[in-house]
C-alpha cells in the first residue's frame, strides 16, 4: 500500500509539473482605452533570470500559451505609464488577468540619463559604437565618424588602419550616395542608433571588398503618433554653401510610414600641383578644380504589421545630383633654353539620377527570423566635358568634347533565415541572387576649322556588362563559458560578360571578355574573456574585390591635354586573406594586430609617355600586396567633463610586381585624438585631430599630414532645438608626395578645401511615446561598384 501511494503521488507530481495552461487578458488605460504594445513579462518563482515576455496586440489583449503549472509573478510596463507588478500567484488552470495602467505624472525628460560619449564595444568581428544613449549635439555623419576610435576622416575620405577601401552601408544596405563627401555632409546624426566597423565580415556579408565595412544602423524606435525633425545648415568653404531637409514618421495601429527629403549645395575644391620631368624638360602643372553640385533626395517607406510575427513593407528613394564646373589648368614647359605655357579649361557637366525600390516580407518570433526582400536600383549618369584652350597659350592643341552616357540596372533577390536555440547557440543561413546590366556609350568629338565639333568614330566606343552573382551562406554562433565562436562559409558563383563595341580600321568590331568565378569564402572568429576586464579575440576572413564597373571601361577621361585616366577591361578580381588579433579592456578596444595578404590587388598605376609627354592613370592587377597594422588605443578622461579616445596606428604597406616594375614598401605612423569637453552654460566642445608620417597612397609616396577639427554645440527649447557651430580642416596641410614613373619623377600636391565653417540647426517635434521596430539588414555591393564620384 505504501508503495502504491508513492507511485500515485509520483505520477500525480509529473502530471502536475508538465500540465500546461494559458494566461491571457487585456491592458487598458484609466479611460478603459486599449493599450497596444505594452510590455508584459512573466517570471517563474526562483527563475527570474529566464523570463517569458510578450507585447499586447492592437486591441490591448495579450496571451501566454503553453505555460507549465507553478508559482509566477508578472510585470507590465509601457513608456509614459507607471509600471505595474502582480505579486506571486499559483497557476494550476487557465488564468485571465486584466490590467489598468496609470499615466506617469513625471515628465519623461527627468528619467532619461545620457552620457556625452557613445558606448564602445569591441568584438571579434566588429567594433560597435552605440549612440542610442549618448548626446548627439553634433548633427551630421561626419561628426559621428570622428567619434569612432581608429577611423580617420580626411580630404581623401575615410580610412581605417591605413586602408581607404571602406564600404559604407546603411542598415546593411549600400547607401545611395556615390561619393563620400556628400554622405558625410548631408546624413543627419539624429537618426543613427549604432555604427558597426566590420573589419572581418562574416558569411552573411557579401564577400566583396578588401577594406572594412562601416554599417550605419538607424534608430529602431518608431514613436506613436506623428513625429519628425527639420534641419538646415549654412557654411563657407569655397564660397557660400547651404542645405536643408526634413523627416517625418507616423505609427498608428498596424501601419507605420516614414518620409524624408533634402536639398544641399555644398562647395569645395580639389586642386592639383604637379611638377615632373620628361627627358630634359620640366612640366609644371597647376589645376584648380572647384565643386558646387546640387544634391536632391526624397525617400519613404511603408510598413504593415499583419500580426506580432508577420510584417510586410516597401521602401523607395530618388537621388539626383547635377554639377557644372570648370577645371582651369596652367602648364609651364621649360628646358635650359625655352619656356612655353599651355592654358586650358575643362568644362564638366554631370547629371546623375538614382532610383531604388525595396519590398520585403519578415517573419519573426523569439527564436526564428526570416526575411525575404527584393531590391531594384536604376542609376543613370550622363556626362559631357569639353576640353578647350585659353587665350595666352604658346602651344596649340585641338579642342575636344566627350559625351559619356551610362545606365546601370541592378536587381537583387535575398532570403535570410536565423534560428536561436539558446543564449549560447544561434545558426543562420541565406541565399542571394543579383542580376546586373550596365551600358556605357562614349562619343568623342574634335573641333574642326570652322569651330564646330565632328565625331571621331575611331575614338568612340560602347561598353556593356552583363553580370549575375548567386550566393549561399551558412553561419554558426556559439558560446561556452568564457569562450565564444563564430564561423561561416559563403559560396559565390558569378559570371561577368563585358562587351566592347568600337570602330577599328573602319570596321565595327565587338570583343567579349568572360569572367566566370566559383569560390568558397570562409570566415571565423574566436574570443575569450580572461576576467571581467581583459579579453582577447582572433579572427580570419577570405575576401574578393571585384573591379568597379567604371574601371572596366576602356575610355580615357582627360583632365587637361597632358593628363588622363584610362579604364582597363582586362582587370581581374583580387583575393585577400585577412587576419586580426584584438585585446580588449573592459570590452573596449585596447590593442590590435592586423595582417592581410592580397593576390592581384587592384592598383592605380601612373605611367608617363616621354614621346607625347602624357601621363595616364589606370587600374591594373599587381601580383602581391601585404599590409601589417598595429593599433593602440587609450581613453581620454583624466579630468572631470573630458571624455574621448587617443591612440597610435602603425602600418606597413608593400606592393610587388615584376609585370609593372612596382617595388614599394613603407612604414607610417598616425596619432589621433577624439575628445569632448563640457564647457560652462552646457556648451559641448568636440575636438578631433591627427598627425601622420609619410605613407603609401598607391604609387604615390606621401609626406606627413595633419588635420584639426572642432565644434561647439548647445541645446535650446527643452532640448528640441540643437545648434552646432563646426570648424573643420583648420590645419589641413593637403596631400604632398612623390611619384617615380620609372622613366621620370614627379612631385604632387593635392590641395583640397581648407577652413570650412558650418552652422547647423536641428529642430525635433512629435510624440514622446515609443514602440520597438525591427530593422532589416540588406546590402547591394553592386551599387558600390558603380564607383562614380563626379
């Protein structure tokens, strides 16, 4: 009998333990109005570290299904309402709990605590800069990028560890901007939640690119009701410049929409000073090239939440850029006996338009996520430039005109799936297919004796690219104790057909170059925490760098009668093995060693023809390239109110090619400082500066450089208005260096804008209540390869 009782109680206990029940109810406010998207967290007594959570639906209802019997407690919270807690209760049958939340009487601004600096975390794969809880008084992307340790923003763009081949993504998707200058100036910082510097991209990223990826993640909070911001800026660079824009968003019930627009007229210049030898003669060239483009952008998105697991949406954007400028050149040609001067002007007329549309579907639960999307890009670039002489020249040349029209069509289909088994194990997989078609038509004209232009069929051509890229990837993330591992494989099968059509000896000729590639690209990283302070990681990635579409065109683009850039249809992709070791201190970057080895690296070769005295720049494949970099970082916080980073970056760059006679090797050191300080009257002072010794910029051996930027920011009108006065390039020395052609030498100086001043205003309006919205990672590497910076 005793054994029977024990058996009965044993099985009764099992049935009780494994019986499952439901908890449901409705969340309302004091006026009995339903509250959607309230957070409900369910805790089992003794297991507070493993809560179960959900959010209320549009009608305020919620449900916890398949909950085992036991003792529980609940916590219900929503921004703007007092958090309510339900003390311990027994669950042995289905239970209904209706909750009424009371509005919070305190203003939200009193409970929000923010720091002056972003939170920075170094992992094996990337450096994460979290801006959600930092004060963003500086109001454009350029200011934000200067807050990232080891990222240098200079006239030549963005560089990381001496490598300027940086790709910029927004929410994992290539930005519509085709030039870094416009992106840095125009993109508002208030929309940025995080910046990820990915130096060892995992399998989920495309294998393209030899440099780091900067992924800008936009804020995920979509506020209830309608909210937005208006911004405007004025400045002086190479003349008066200005820009303005607005963004607005609304969330009501299941529908969320956003819209934004902007217009800017920046000014800058990019002057070239070149002194070179051609036999016994010296060519002293000065080219002054101002820029003042008109940039316009408009975009929007629509998201519909079918329920808490399924959502669909669509986004679209249009960007245009029109630029008309004149580059004026003066070349003094002299030897021991004579001196001649050639004056010329190159008139550039550029019209660019980029249209993008991106529909998507997303399925998401606590453990599973599936995203399917389609991305279409239509880009057109119409260029006309006229190279003409100017009165006063002692050397004659024939005026030329070039009309180059280019169209690019990119269609990308993607599916990404991830499953989280636990906090310690996650797997992901996906596929991608891209279909790219480009068409570039160059028409060359020469001026006749009547002053009109006649088409030169022998120098005119058409270049068409038809490319498909199919990819599959899988990845695993695992953690065990103090160890973390990430590893993945990506397979890419691409086929690129380039067709050149031109007139040769009076006969219309077509040449087709095919480039099939089938490769597997592995990536892996492992990290370990030694204690609460120190950690280390080791990572590896294998990458491919495909030539930009414009560099494959065989067209020659002239700056003046003696210098031109030329395409190369014979380019092949470059392959890079990247290795990196990180030491972290309290999770932040401390010491890094990186090494990369690239085969057939894409290299800008500068050649000089001593018979015609012309110099030409052309992308070629150099057989071997190696790069070492050593980075040491330290926080700057030795006095109250001062926060920031300083550090040194030491790199060694080596290029070797027997084909082109390239033998270059150089060490360089860069010291940088990024800091903010709280001045009286709540004025925030930001400063960034750097100094570097000589370095290799391709074939050019550059001399030392230095740069200093600072700004003052303050908030007004209950923090709704942000004002920033920025001074950039205050110690900009410019780019100075030397070139050895093999049959001559040259000293070069590329002197861009100096002492830029900008005053910026941002006014924010709208509701203070918020709801979490997921962001989707998408990227289209093919947009990067358009590579048109005019």
